[in-house]
C-alpha cells in the first residue's frame, strides 16, 4: 500500500496518495515513515491545519521529538501564523540551548521558507548561547551571500580562516562566487584589508588580500601584498617569484617584472632563480613589444608602459644562454632571440642562426618541433619553400612531435602547395586535417578547402592570383600584397573570391595603419557586391576600424548598429551588441 501511495505521489496524483497515507498512518500511528509521508502530502496540498493537527498528535506520543517540533513551526508559518511559528521554534531552542544541532535544525526550516534574515539571526543567537565565537561561520557566510550582504559574508569566511588557516583554498573558492560582482569584490577587499592590516594576525590574510587584488586586476596593490608577505616570512624571494609567475600569465607584465627583480635580490641561489631570470627577460620582451605597438599607433606611451630597447632584450636572453649552458633555459633563450629577430627586427638570417643552434646543441629538447616550425616560417618569408617544407615534414614525421604540432606542420605544408598552385594535392591534404575536429587547424583547413572548391572550377586564374597575393602577405610583403589584391578585384570583380580579396586587402591596410583606405575597400564591398556572404563581416570590420583606429565612437556605434538591423542572424550580432553597450558606457 505504501509503494502504491508513493507511485501515486510520483505521478502527481497527491489526492489518492494522501488517502493511502492516511490509512497507513491510522493503522500504524507509531511509524515515523508513514507520518512523514502524510505530513509532506498535506503540506504539498496546502492542508496546513491537517498537517498541524497530525504533528500535535505525534508530539503527544513523543513530546521531545525536536524534528517534528521544528516542522510544526514551519507549518504555522506557512499557515499564516508567524507568532505561533516563532513560539514553537523558541521551544525547540530552549530544549537544548547549548546544542549547535538545534540551531541548525531551526535555521534550516527557516531557510526553506526563505526567511533568510530570521535564519541568520538564529545562527547568531546560537553562536552567543553556545559560546563558540567561530560557530556557524560557514552557514552565515552562505546566507549573507544569498542576501547580497557581501561584506558580512566576507567577514564570516575570514572568521573561518582565522580559526583554521588550512581552509584558505575553500574560503577563496566560496568568496569567488560573489567576487565577480563589483560590489561583492569591493566588500571582500574591505574585509580582507581590515584583517591584513593587523600585524598580530596571520599572514594568511595577506594571501587573501593579494588574491583579491589580483581578482580586481589591481596588480600594483597585489605586488605590495606580496612584498609584505616576503618581508614577514623571509622566503628568500619565493613568495615574490610565485606572484610574478601569476602576474605574467595574467598579462600584468610591469608588475611581474618588478616582482621577478625583487625576488632575485634575495633568492639568486634558489632553485627557481633560472626561471625567474627567464621570466624577467620575457617581461622585458613584452614591455618592448608594447612600446613598439604604442609608438606605431601614434601614442608616446601606453598604459604607463615605458619603452624597453629591443637590443637590451636580446642581450638579456644572450646573458641567460651563457649563464645556463646546455639547459632548457639556454634553449628557450635562444628561441626567444630567434623570434624577436624574425618578428621585430626582420633579421631573418639572424633568426635562423639562433634556431639552427638549438637543433645542434639540444637535438632531444622538447622545443625541437616548435623550433623547426619557426624555422619553416622564416624560410617561407625568405621565399625558400623547399627548405620550409623540409622543416615542416621533419615535425610531421617525428615521434617526439605532439599531435597538435603534427597537424600544424601538415597544414603549413598544405599552404605551401596552395601558394604554388597545386590545388588538387592541397585538397587531399586538407581532407586529412578536417577529419580531426579537435585539431586547432580543422577550421582553417575547412575554410581553405571550401575556398579552393568554390573557385577551382571556372575561376582558376583568379584562384592562382589570390594564392600569390596570399603568399606575399605570408612573406610580410604587405604593400605588394595590397597591390596584388587590388589587381584581383579589378580583373576578377565578378569571381566568387572578389569579396574575400576585398576583406583581405582591408585587413592588410589596417595592419599598415591605413584605416581610411581600409574603410574605402570595405564600403566598396558593401556597395558593389550586394550578394556577397561577407557583407556582415565587412560591416563589423568597419565598426572595429572606427572604434580602434580612428577612435570615432559615434560612427563605430552606427556601424555596429547596422549589424543588428541589416544582419540580425549574423554570427557577429552578439559581439556587435556588446560593442555598442561598451561604447555607450552601459554596465556589462
């Protein structure tokens, strides 16, 4: 009969279930399972008076059943009698005022009724009556967070930490529920600051405060905390090194550089010192690159970052390579020198010398595949396609290459054949790449394959011309590539690839800091190719040029607005909406 009642209840037939539960309870009044089932059924059906009477009968037989009494208080509350509910809960607490479980029992009933403030008051009273200064901190913190009282929530979590420092990871994970909110983060920072400023308290609060400043992206403040930690525990720079590593990976390069340098002042002989030296050099490289980028954009300084000469960066890596010969730091330093010479100085021969030395001195290094791909890219820029193919094939055939590196090398080989116009062979190679959907190159392979298939039959001359223009772009002969795309647009304006040639031309013009020319190219696409599938992309790029290069907020919003009105189903719609809100200054 009980199983039948349960099946009625599960199917939503509470009425028939209630009839069976009533019969079972009448025949077996001592059975708690039947009692609880009937109480639940009455509650679900909002028959509160019947449920209250049922609880009173139960309490006559077992007057000290605190679970039933707590439930009775909830029934009175649901029935609209809050005074009686409070009276019942008071009786529960009075039965064992020093038992923490009693307060949890009552508070849980109140939480289920969404009486959160009342539940918090119950826990606070329990802390007072039990004499446990740390009691119910976890429960109170969760309640305060649910009520968006983030300052009190943070205080309670820090109270937990004061009781047990080993709960640091748990406390940070719980606080991270509300720190993404600006008001939650500011409240947590205020609480942590109060604890951390007290020199008598544990350093664990400095760790919390440093973490919160990192969450707030206030890396200079976080660095101050890291310095205070270092001064208090004298870890020979280990604390500062750990901070520097995280700051660098989060893009706070200036703060990371200061931390690396400070860490090495007291930890030059520590095991992590080589990595700290390398990290500092990486910071110099990034600062130099940012300064160059800012200068190219017409700014004297960007985000307070001052320029670092490229030759100083190369010299720093050279010192590292000499200081740690035949080590991974040596290999990584030579690799960074090669990257800088290729990407920043256009010293392709110098880059090859750096890369080639790695293949000689460290043939078993995990960096070998990465180095060979970089060498292949340099050979492409030099126009030496056979040498580039040799490097890519070495990566693709090496058992030491990761699967991703092998896919990368295969795609680059396919690109070389595309540049040479061997389109049928390219299609076969790309077919292999597209079967592995987890590969980073899968989407690029699909796009190139579709581009070739769309234009191979009937537009072979246009396709060959576009491949040559792409080759010039890959060799970073950007002005020549722009001219080549312009010729394609002029000669093959009716070909399917004309819109793609316009998009690529505009992107190179943007790279060359010719935003007005890029706008003309994109606007020509919109006016001359009304059936192009790239129109939404062109419109979005127009918005980006106005926003990022011309700093014309009004025209940028207008351009993004065209995406919403003209192309509501575009993949760019969501991003355009976000851009508009950001430009308007809306809270995101």
